């Protein structure tokens, strides 16, 4: 089961002002990690099979997908948590905001405040 979790983070701007925020993320179970890895492998090897039928391009697409499959699967397997979004008060405009994050994003990370596009940095508290 995927568990949703939160942890406190520090939101700061380039002037060094800081506010407290919350990071929302998902934690994958061992079983889910395996499932996600197999899915990635299946997708890439499936693409390798499909691209066999594309003339000329198959010379690099097929081996490319065959090699990329286990690499992506392994990185999926290693991903224990996936960040979703950060919320909190912007240190510059002091508005409540929520920033969407990519699953693979790592803190500290520079991004923009969703209210006024102020540059902000998200960091572990
Ligand atoms: Zn702002």
C-alpha cells in the first residue's frame, strides 16, 4: 500500500528569509517498488518489440529500449519515496501557496512560489 506522508521543510528566498512549510510525499512498499520496476521493464521491452518493425530506426531503437529497460526498472525499484507537492507560506510575499513537484525531485530545490512566482528554495528542516 502506498502511504501518504508529510514532513516539515524550510522555505527560504535569496534574501535569507525563511518560513516553515510541509512536504507531501508518497512512500512505496517493497511490493510496490517491485511492481513499478516490472511495469517499467515491460513498457521498455514492449517498445523494443514494437520498434523492430520500424525500418532503419530499429537499428538503434531496439537495442536502446532493451538496454534502457533494466536501467529504468532499477531506478524505479530504488525509488522508495515520491514527492508530490510542497505547501506553506512564501517567505517573499507571505501568501499560502502549494508547489507541485516531480516524483524524482530531491531537496534542496529551487522553485517558484505559486502565488507570485517568487524564487524560493525548499529544503529539509
Ligand atoms: Zn510568493
